C-alpha cells in the first residue's frame, strides 16, 4: 500500500503544472491559423522557424511569398517559408516563462521583444512588445505536435 501511494504521488509531481525549459519545443499553429512554427532549443536558447504556410505562394506573382515588408532591402527577397521568426528565448524557471527573446512579423516587417508562457501543454501565450510589455499584444498559439 505504501508503495502504491509513493507511485501515485510521484506521478502527480511529474504531471504538475511546473514547466521545464524544453516544454516549449515543438510545432505550433499561430493565432491566425495560417502558419506553423517549429520551436527548437540550441545552447540554452529557443528559436522558431516557419515550416508551413496556408498560402506559401504569392497570388500576384505565382512565386513563393517573400519578406517584402522588411526594412532591410537585402532581406526583401528571402522567402517567408523557413524564415526564422523567434530568436534568443531563455527559460526563466522562477517565473515559469521564456523571456529576453524577439519575434519578427513578416506580415508587417516589424520585430518585437517577446515573452512566452505556457497556459497548458497545448496553448502558449506570446506577448510581443516594443519598449515595455504594457505596450504590446498577446497572441495564443496552439501546439500541433
């Protein structure tokens, strides 16, 4: 009986709401449901790359969508598909969030500071902002796998 209680308590502790750094890794569907972003870790930081788009082809040109809104003229010709849009996120175990990162929005060409929080294992809240977090926007992404 004691052994059964121990196993039960161990299972409860392992499935608690405390997240670990790599819980953010995986494939996520953005708020607009028109892109999937693969988030992966490297050297203690997390990055995200667009791996699927609902419409990867520009209807006007018939060619792949390009990063045409980028302020840097040299980057305007790079394809949006496979573009790295999340950079340098670091897990803060005390606050249970990923901080100090940035996100690039290819629809506007703007970059924002970024913090991410898992609401549960399948829903992530992203807060993009300029300057201070109060001046920003929050989106919810859904885990694909």
